C-alpha cells in the first residue's frame, strides 16, 4: 500500500512539474512572438528565459537605447509577465571593415 501511495504522489509531483515546464515554455514563446511581431524590435533576435513565476530574462543586442526600452515595454504587455529583467545591450558601432585573417598572415 505504501508503494502505491508513493507512486501516486510521485505521479502527481511529476505532472505538476511538467505543467510548470509547459507554462514556462509558453510564456517564453509568447514574449518572443510579441518581440517579433512588433515592428520596433522585429529585426532582432532575443533570448528569453523564465527566471521565476512571471519574471522573464531577455538578452540580445539592438542598435539604439530606445530599442532597449521597447523590449521591456513589449515584454511587459504579454499576459503573465510581471517583471522583465532586461539585459539587452546596445551594439557598439563597428568600423565597417572586415578583417581577413589570411591577409594578416606573414609569409613563411
């Protein structure tokens, strides 16, 4: 009887855990979709992960500081998101030059 009771408890614990995993993945995907659907952030790729209930961490790069603020605004508009940990960085402007390793290799 104890074994059966332990199995039932373990089953319900696993079922609850799998529901949380599914809900986490759904919330992460909803934030990613919202960011892709908004024209202000559609051109960027972000990593989104659920840190805690209703708390999402977003990482990636954008071109302007205003776009960092848009990421937070858009993510907060998703149902279920209570707190946004915005770790999106503004990309440093490059020189526009491409470095070729072959050109920089000395002759033997």
